């Protein structure tokens, strides 16, 4: 009987240890009001998630290394300005999690072409990932960055197809 008790106790401890050893999931659930628009204020370094006429959440953001002005071409380190759509997500981003913005739009492509430039692309809202956890100031290549924890919430709340307005 004592062998059974020792075995049962060890099995119980092993089960508890395996449960505790699991890192928390980066995928959160959200059951609140639908996010109907994302609004970014570049000068204020703020991003808001809206449900119609009400702000649901607000975040401090970091932008591209040359944040003033509209993104014009590949490599300019600017964050675009204007109206876009959230069009994709990357659960395996090197920046923890990310959701994509459909930059460049037709006007962006036409402007770049008229000037002989490539418009660039791959603009995302993303976390910091392990490399940029302590980054200060504006450091992205034109993306919008938040903390990894905040990105987990944004990833859960914002659906593909959500409009995003990026203001100067």
C-alpha cells in the first residue's frame, strides 16, 4: 500500500509540474465590442481601437526611424499616413505577433512610380520581440510598434478587414 501512495504522490507532482511548466499563450481571447476602426496619431505616438464612436483601448506607439511625413518609398523609414485596411496577420513574427496594413494603396504606388521609386511595403502593427524589448524612441522601418503584451491584446481584438486611419 505504501508503494501505491508514493507512486500516486509522485504522479500527482509530475502532473502539476508539467502544467506549471507551460509558458502562457501569446494568443488571447476577446469577447468585447467589435473594433470597427484603428486610429493612429503619429505626432502624439498614440493608437486607439474604436467601436463606432467610442474608444475601447489606447496605446503608446513607436514608429519608423524617420516618422515625420508620409511614407513615399522603400527604405525611407517613414510610417504611412492615410486610410488603409488591416489585411493579414503573422502569428510567427520575429516581433512577437503582427497584423498587416495594406500599404501601399493605389495612390501610394502611383506616386512612387511617377518618381521612379519602389513604394515599399510590409507595414505592420507589431510587438517588440526579444531583440527590441528595451528599445526607446522610434526604431522601426516604418511599422507601428507596441509592447508584446499590448500586441497580444491588439491581435485578439482587431480582425482582418478593419479600417485603419494613420494621421500625421
